[in-house]
């Protein structure tokens, strides 16, 4: 006779966390079908199998659900980032992150949902504030990862780490959107993206010198001072003959000056 294993009872906190997750999953399923604005709270309650009172206990509004979904997505992304923070091969780590994003949003509905969440953040101040906070934490974490790689000499030290983090994030977001229209990204495109990242991150500054084991930009030479302009030569020769004939008195004065 088979013996059933009894399940370990969940604590009140664990039960609350599980219900929160269930509500978000059900809401996401509804949003994928009809979008944010076409989905009602009643439809979410029906999907999750809870009464309105139970759902509102966790989320006060549909906006709160959308904001929580955005925050959870970026929390998962930050967890992914933390796994590669101390990597010895940053380009390889960024390649792995690229493929993780591509796999995470491989389904058109998932890519569309995240695109819609970001679009809602531009219209809805509450959702936008949550997204902005999550994005700031993400970009700061990625920039810190790039700075660590710079200190270890893994990538070009002349790069602006924060600007590079913003650009990387924009490219990854673009891949997610493109994948919504091209469900199966060709491996050749991902390989080209990897090669582009390696070339970009490894590019050295045009003029660099090694100082204490690190590359620093060599200051540009100071422009040469312009040579002083030559002073005009004085014309000490005899004055040109005047058109008017000299008087006898002027002739006498000139002759006296020659004595």
C-alpha cells in the first residue's frame, strides 16, 4: 500500500506570497488575451478563483497589479545580472545575458506584454514611477559590473560605464521587441551581436600610455605658438621726387644738409 507523503504546511507569509504570485499570473494571462484596458478586475478575480475582496487585499487596483508585474520582471533581470557580476569574461557574460533575454521573451505574448507594460508606464504616472525606479537599479547594477571589468583590465577603460549600460539595455529591449515580429531570432544575428559587443568593449583609446598597469589617455600636445609677425622695414632711402618743382630756397636747404 502506497503511503502518501504529507505536505509541509505553509506559513501565513508563504500562503500570502503564493496568492500574490497566483494573482499576478492570472492577471498576466488576462492581459495577454485582451490588453490592460480591456481587462476588468472581475475577469482577473474569475481567472484566479478568488473573490474581489481577496484580490483587493493584495492589490488595490489594476494599476497596482501592472506596477507589480513590471517590478517583478526587473527583479528577475537583476538576479540574472548578479550571477555574472564577478565574471572573468565580461563579453561572454553579456552574450549569455542576451540569450537569456531572448529565451525569456521567446513567446510573442510575453514580449508583447512587456512592451505594453512599458508603454503604460509612459501614460500612467504610478506605473511609470515603478518602472523608472526598477530601471535605475538595473542600469546602475550593470554600470557597476562594467566598472569592475574596467578595473580588472577586461574592457576599455575609456568607456563611460553608465552610458554603455544604457546602450546595452536599449539593445536588449530592442531584441525583445524584434523577437515579437521574428519569433525565432537567427543564430547568425545573435553571433553578430556578440562579435559587435566584443569589438566595442575591447576598442582602445586612440592615444594611450600604460601607467601603473592601466591605460590612460595621453594629453594632446599643446599647439605651437605662432611666430611673431615681422616688423615692417623702414624705408630710409631718399624721398620720391615730387611732381611739383622745388623752389630755390628748398634747393639751398638740401644742399646745406649734405655739407
